[in-house]
């Protein structure tokens, strides 16, 4: 082989190495850009999910708070009825009968409110599972 072939081979080898280097730089840059897009999407979904979690937490807190206030109001009402009954000197049997009816009504109300809270909790769990699946499917 002569000197011209050697120069041609060396030039082609240098071009090949430069091309490989340029391709590797571009692929690295593209991978970084893709990673940044994925991290941005995850961060956006995390903020959305946190806002939704805060909304659900606020609803649960309000439901619990309202339930407690309802129970306290019912207790106060029962005390008022007991005082009024004591002041009116009603017969013992009638008083116990009305108190049993009141207890039954309170039991029904407590059962209904407990069912509502359980339903809210199950909805929250379902929402959390759905959000986790959404986050997992996005990543």
C-alpha cells in the first residue's frame, strides 16, 4: 500500500471517530432532555395529587367535625329533655319509654353517620389507588 491509501484510511477513521463522538454527545443530550421531561411530568402529577389529597383530607375533617358537633348537640338536647321531664314530673314509665325511643333514634342516626364516614373512607382509598395507578402508568 502506498501513502495515499494510508492517508485515505486515516482520514476515514478520523471521520468515523468524530461521527461516533458527535452521535454519543447528541444521544446523551437527548437522554437528559427526556429525563427532564419525565421528571417535570412526575412533579406536575405529584402537585395535582397533593392538591386532590388536601381537598379529600379537608372533606374528611369537615365530616368528622360535623359528626362531633351533631353528637354534642344531641347530647345537649337529651340533657334539656331530661331536665324538662324532671320539671314536669312525668310518670316514670313514660319517661323511660321516651328515653328508649330517643336512644333508638340516636342509634339510627349514629349508624347512618358511621356508614357515611365509612363510605367516604372507601372512596378515599379508591381515589388513592387510582392516583397511584395513574402515577405508576405515567412513569
